[in-house]
C-alpha cells in the first residue's frame, strides 16, 4: 500500500469511528427521551438499533487489525490505530448502556413517573458532550480538550450522588416508590458509566499523542 493509500485508509478509519460515535451519541439521547416520554416503541427501536453499532465495531476492528498487519505502523501511527481499537470498545459499551436504559423504560412501562425527570436528562446532556469532545480530541490529537473531560466527569458524579440521595428519600417516604426508584437509580448509574467510558477515550488520546498514561477519572 502506497503512503497516499495508507493515509487515505487512516482517514477512512477515523470517519468510521466518528460514524459509530455519532450513532452511539444518538442512542444516549433517544434512550433518555424514551424514558422521559415513556415511549415504549422508541425504547424497542433503540434496542434493535444496537445491532448496527455492534456490527460497525466488528468492521472497524477488522480495519484496524488489517492496517497493523499489512502496514506495520510505527510509533505515533501505531498508537493512533491502537487507540482506535480501544475507543470502539468503549463506544460499544456506551451503546449497551443506552440499551440498558431503554430496557428500564420498558420495565417501568406506563406507570406514572414519581416526578418529572430533570437531573437525568441533564446528566445525559453532559455525557453526550463528553462523548463528542472525546472523539474530537481523538481526531484532532487535542490533549487539552481531552483533559477537560475530567471536570465534566466530576459534574456527572455530583449529579449521580444528588439523584441517589433524592431517590432514596422517595423510597423512605413511600414504599410503593421503591421499585421505580430502583430502576431510576440504575439509569443514573448507566449514565455515570457512559461518562467513565468517555474519560477512557480521553485517556487513550493522551497516550496516543504524548505516550503518557494519565487518569481522568479520579
């Protein structure tokens, strides 16, 4: 493969990773929308659409391994491809978390929500922003942008703690709330995990650019 074709192959790889990231970001948004609106049909569609993300992960993984095997990239190029392999694993797991949220929507069904959802959608927006920024930092090799993920992760953790305390109080107030509160606690936990996966991507970007290990999730 010529240098020109090799560069083109790297560009195509990054486009595929961005495509996967865009699909996953949409899944996060739709999963919370389905929960807030108790849209069971939308929740089912999210679960079905996860197959597209899984297949895309396999396709990108094959592309990465082929580049490593045929081009034997050195130093930064190797780290870039290796980061891509790790990123798609995090993206696939984020997609799984969106599916988990959708399954909770289905379990809650049409039962009246104990309160309008405010903090969970806020968490979801932050995680979507984190995901977008993490992928932008990968494409642009932007370490400074990757470092901003740590502060965003702290915001998600704070919201998770706030939601936990609030839902526990609802459980104590009325035992009938326990089941739904437990479900909503899981949603908060899944969003927290999504944020953690976004910081993983940021950590891989830092290693890709500077060959340094740095934790963004303390």
